[in-house]
C-alpha cells in the first residue's frame, strides 16, 4: 500500500555547489554526494557503501528534493538528478538503489492521447531491478495508484513532501523491491523444482516388467554443474513375447532443452519397442527423431540397448557411442560385455548402422547399464579418470562384499563420488537387471 502522506510545506530547491555533468542532449545532471556510510541491504542483497537516489524530473525552477535525506542509520542519502530519460539512462549505474520519477515527464515519442504512464513503463523497462517511486501532482491519487499497479513501489505528491517523509519512502521502496525480488526468485526456484520433477518422471520412468522373473533396480544422481536435470535417461519394458528390453542413453549437454530431448527419445524408444522394432531398425528411427527434434545440429545422444530373450539366457546388444554394460556371474569376476562393434552416437552420421551383437548371459547373472558420468569422475589427487577398468574393479569389490540390487548401485555411486572428492560434474544414471534360477 502507498505510504500515507500528510500535507507538508513546499519543497525548496537543491542547494547550489553540486557537481554537474552535461548530458548528450545538452541538459545537465546533478548529484549531491555524501561520505561513505552503512545502509540497509539493497535489492541485490548486498550492503552498499552509499544509498543513492536517482531523481528524474524536468522542473526548470529547480529540483523539488531537499538536500537533507537520510538512510535508516541517519546518514545522508546521495541524490542524482536527471532532466530527461537520456540523462537518466547514463546515470543509472549499479550503485543507484531507488528512482524518483516525475510522471509529468514526457516519454520518448509520446504524443497526446498516448498512455499517461508511458514514461513510467519506459523507466521500468530500463531499470527492472531498481525500486521506483512515482511523483505526481497533489490530489492525483488515482494516477498514483495506477502507477503502483503498473510496477512502481509507491507514489508521492509533489507538493506534499518533506525530507523526512521522502527519506522514509525511499527506504520503504528499496526494502519492498528487495522483498519482491526475493519472492520472485523463490517462486522461480519452486517452478524449476516442479520442472525438475516433471522431467525426471519423463527421463526415469517406472519399468514395465509385469510377468518377468527379472529383478530391476536403478539409481540416478544429478551432477553439480546446473540446477536442472541433464540428458540421462533409461527405460525397461517387457513385450508380449516375453522379451525384456532395456535401454540407457545420454543427450550431450545439460539443461531443460537436453532433458526434454531425452524425454522424447525415451518415449519414442518405448513406443517403437512395443511396436516390435529392435536393433539397427530401432536406432535408425530414433536418429530420425533426434534429427527432427534437436535445437542444434551439434547435439547428439549415446545409447545402449539390450533385448533379453524370454528364457533369460541370451541377449542382443546394440551400442551407439555408449560404454558397454557390465555383467557379473556368481563365482566369477565382473566384466564388460563386448564393445568392438560400437556404432556412432545418434545424430553424428546420417545413414549410420548399428550392429546387433548376440551375447550369452547364462542361468544366473547381473547386468548393469550406466551413463558415462559413472566413469568420468576423478580419482584422488592424481586427477585421472576412473574409467571403465576402475569402475569394473570397484563393482567387483562391492559384489565380493555381498552387495546386490539397490544396495550395490547406491554403494557404487557413493564410492565413485568419494573417489572424486565431492559431487560429480556430470549426471549418473545406472540400472541393474538380475536373474536368479
């Protein structure tokens, strides 16, 4: 709400002896300086050395601002004066915390019949992070209230001011702008969190494994480099013939666009798989989807697909620029599946082909698919990458310790993080399929 304004004496002009600067259009800009001082926190959350007011008014009789304005600590407030918007733009530096705008000032290109608040709208566009006080004629409360609705923090009557009242209004406007900014950032943070949850549901879905004897576990850990999810995605479905299809992929880059593309590729993979496609035909179709949906020709995606036969003893493996899965059998060391026939990542080579390799799984096994975030972490002070060999040794130790399922994945991801000395730069997605007789 606007600050109540009692009728006060007329406002004397700013004292002489102020420094003047000539504007590009021939006008002059005035500034009243004060020594450095401690004041309230500004709209950006930092404590400024000076609280500075920028007055924008073209009264040829002199400024209506008294020279004695004080902050909450009782120290003088510095005042700059601009007679037009050209001067105002030049004087609107980072150390300005509040703008006092005369609504009678003409906006650039304004003619009769135009928006009466055009000059305010222009200033709000020019200074979106600054507190703004609107100055209007006495009794024109309707116009002042409209100014607040448009975006000013408060309005004041030109001929009903004194230094004390104006000082209080400035402090109020700065704090209100700061509060509004904090509230907006909080709302934006909540919106980003909601988007994260929606993207996560799209990237990391519930597997469709009804009727399958295989056990499923998955783990996802976002990297530290950004607030939004990256492009890691996975999926597992069982088709009516009993085949279990698993996939994990990674869109290059981070952010909402990459995450959205990952969601599209994951949904397309599920639809194409349920429609009966697999191997090279499926990956070729996914590449077409990527080429049509990506925002830049440089964007690509790596992918690993596995289709496990209904008896669970063998599988087909396709790699599109992706690291090979890890397989573990009871009583034998964990190892990587073959990756000699690794095809190119999706989106790199038009008309590319992706060979489907047949692999024997056996009667009892654990199959782990992962994104490269798991192997690109650093190891101690040496700064070397963990790599696939390091990951294999790490998982072997965890298996030897009797871990399996979600416990195995949690321990593996946590150990990779610890070896890195903190959060990993990239996202990590890992899924595990187990078969026991």
